[in-house]
């Protein structure tokens, strides 16, 4: 081998070794690099092919409606609630039955559990939803529940719920008290029960606060229909309140549009409930409907779903949320449990433009102030006010006998926070200033 050839071989060897070292081939690190900051992950790691994908738990949420959905503010709002839930959560399916009587509640529920895989079943009203407690123990993996009217029975998987509608009703009362020129407001009411009595109380307290602020002596007359839904009777009572008692503002604790039609025909103001009866139900326009309130049952249903998905075998058994509690819908809208709503507008904007000139600025300021405070959870009409009995109402016999407090009795002092149990199961009297017509 000559010297030139040997030198070339040696040079090639050095070059190859250098390249191998630069590429890391066979090189051994003598010291680990020091990491001074955690690496930032900018994208989710790629799941290896074949790795199992965890599907969200399927929820089949069944509502047993006591009446029909179409044309009902109560059933309509609950139906809308589950449709909004479905829009937000692709793993939730809504099923329902309509016109469910008490003796049909359990057969329908068991059918939906067996054949449609329902794992949350609720009744839309207490009188027909309460029987569900009798089968709750048979299906420990199903949540059952119903609205509270006067009974607060619960079981480990039997849930009770009601929205704090009295808060929105208080704001409506302020507006109604400002609008009346005859100083007479009429309520077409369903029948004597605690749910009706505590909701009416919220409205009456608002009327009375408006009266004090405006130096008006306002009378509130109520008359019972005998059921939640009886259009001919609702119409007759509304006409009596206007023609005989000179009410120029009407509201209801019933579910049909009959009283709205009377208000329209008679040229008096109407105050709506449960839903935006102008913007959604088209029952009338803002020349008749001064304001309504909207109930967002989805706030409660969403909480039930979250607990079920979390596998909670001891869920919250009583839900009673107010304006301080909200839900974000699929489109990003944040909704409190209840709020003033009319023709698609909320808050002060919900007040009819035709009604606004008749409402003093002091009332508008108070509506805004109290709404803001209730949204923040810092004020509530039932805490702030005293409860003075009118001497009329509903004598309770079960589970505890409670007589109607005598007229003038201060049942609760101002500033005292009433318990949920008292409001939902023991509020059995009309407030002073309310006249119950026979």
C-alpha cells in the first residue's frame, strides 16, 4: 500500500466517523440536559391508532307532562328546556308523554325505562309526579323527580324541584302597581295550594311596594278556577274581575290564553307568567301584554344531568334556585333561572313600550335595582318583607295540621330568612291586602 492511498483511506474514515457522531448514531450522552421550564403543549396529543375512545354517558331524559305541550306556558317551558339541553349536549335525548294522569305515571315511566332506556324520569306537576316515588326503589340507577306543589317527600333517587318564580313575580308586581289607574288588579287563579299561594305572595308584595312608593291604595282580587287549565272558566272569571270589580290589570295563575284574550278585548293590561307569551307563544302583542316572566327549567335539569353523569348515587334532593343561578346555552346565552321577558327582550327592556309612559321613573329604578340585587344573590323579597296573613288560604291536614293564620297575624318578621320547607310546604295563607272572591 502506498502512502497516498493510505492517507485517503484514513481521511475517509475520519469523515465517516464525524458524520456518524453528528447524527447521534452510537453516541453516548455524558450529561443529561438541564430543563429550566416545563414544555408547553400547544396541541392535544395524538391518540394512538386503536386506543379506546371514551364516549360520554348517554342520558335519556323523560318528562311526563300532565297536559298538552302546545298552548301551555307550563308544559311549553319544560318542553323547550329539554330541547335546549339536547342542543347543548349531544349525549342527551329527550322523550315525553302528554296528558299523563296520576294512575298512568308509573306504567309510562316503566315503559320508557324498559323500551327507551330512560335514566332520568320526572313528572311535570306534583299531583301526577308524586307516584313516581313508589317505583324509585325498584330502579336505583334511575333519577326520578317532580315539581313541588306542597309535598316535599324525597328518596335517595327521588328529587324535588321548583324555580324561585316569586322573584320575577315581585318585579311584575311593581310594574302592575304602577300601571293600574283604577287601583284594582285581578288574578285568575287555579285552586288553593301552596305553590299558588307563595307565587301570588311574590306578586302582591311587589304591588304593595309600588303602592307605597306612589302613594296608591291598591286592591288585589283573586278568584279560583278550580283547575290549572279551563279556558271557559278562566274567561268568565277574567270578565268578572274587569266588569264587576273594575280591574284594569289582569294576571293569572292558570295556563291557558283565555284571560289574555279578555284583556285584549276589554282594553286592559295583562301581566304574563312562565314564558314570553308575546315573543314565543304569540298570544297577544305588547299593546296588551305589559310584561311577562320566563322560567328556564333547563337550569334545574342541567344540574340533575351533571350529577347523573358524575355517577352521584346521593344527588341533591331539593332544587330551589333563583335569579342568582344560571346556565349557559349552546349559543353562549347566559340565562338566569327566571327573568322578566317580553317580545324577546329581557329585564327593563321587557316592559312594553306602550306601557313605559305610564310607569314612573322611581318604579323603573326600583325594578332595575331589585333585579340586579337578586341576580347577585344579595336581596330577596321573601326575606326583606314581613308576611301578614289575610285570614284566608288553605288549611293543611297532612303531613302536619296547620290552620290558616288569623287575619293580621305576622307569620314571619321582615328581615328573617324563611326556610325552603316553609315556603314550599307551609305557606298556606293569602297576604294581607289580598281579597279572595268566592
